[in-house]
């Protein structure tokens, strides 16, 4: 008898009443009788069975967010998936075809990755490049500060693929602007901007002085970014 090359058999003999037993290796299922017996007519009771390769149901991916990167629907092989950029996978990224013609797991799904709403710094402004409240991967937000405040930290951040922002939220620090030079005098220290608590010392040109009450009370940079009072004027000492 002609046998399938994958078919295993064990025969007790080929005489009347003797039986041959069949089985298939893993990855194949037996189609036909598992055993046949030699009849008085000299024929076998049935035709030899076949070993049919196990295959799992076909997979159709209709979701454009889910990408199949590998596919083999025979026993022991697998189907592998990945999600499009900006999406994260729910489920396993590969499933195996089992001996009972079923897949080991459900087909995974992909959901959009969103970053949490960014925190607007106190005394600051937020500029978004996408719909407010919806921050997908690649979204950029920018920060700026109100008048009399300086931005400390990165002025922008990007929503990354792990659902977090690329940088920490900056903050706005109060600062006082350069007040200019007083008439007939100079200020110390000379800086582009000053932090709260900075005090100005006024020095007058030769022949000029500060009135004593003003000399004892120099302008101070306050916590809201304003000076405690305007710059005093140096006056000719003959007018004191």
C-alpha cells in the first residue's frame, strides 16, 4: 500500500486478522481510520489514512493601526504584529499556531498614545500645536512667561512614544528689568536683569550727591518683578 510520507505505522503482520496502526507526527492530523485489518478476502478493511498538515484560521488585519510583520499559519509557526508610530499595543505581539488548529492568543489591538495635559507655569503661558487637551506623540508645546518674569528650563517639550513629555515643565521666575542710569549718577551692580532681593547702589558723579533719606533706602527688586521705588536723582551738593 502507498503511504503518506508523514504517516507513522505499526503493523502486527499482513496475514488474516492482523492489524496495522497509524498515527501522525506533531503538526499533522490523521484523516481516515487509525487502524486497518487484513480481511479473509486478502484486502485491508480500509484505505490507509492521510496525515494532513495542521493550519490555523487565516488572519485578516483590517485596522490600519496594526501592522503584520510576519505570518505563517501552519503548526508551530507564528503571526507577529507591531503598531503604527504613535500607537501602543494591547495584547501579545506574536501568536502561535497550536496543534488543535487554533491560535495561542487573540490578535492584539493598538490604541493611540496620549501625553497628560501639560502644567501651565505660574505667571506663564502655554502655546499648543494641536487640539487643546489632546497631545499625541510628536505634539509640541511651548511656554513663555508674562511681563517681568524669566523662563527657567526648556521653553518647549515633545510628547514621546512612552506617553511622557520629553522635559520637565519650566517655571517663571520674577525679575526686575534694568532701570537705566539715574541723572548724574551710576548704578551698581550693572546687569541686564535682577532677581528679587537685589539692591541697587547709586553713585553720583563728582559734584553731585544723593539726599540722605534716599541714600539710606536704595531701590530693591520685589517678588513681583517691580522695583520698590524709582531711582533717586543725584543733585548738586550746593543745592543740598
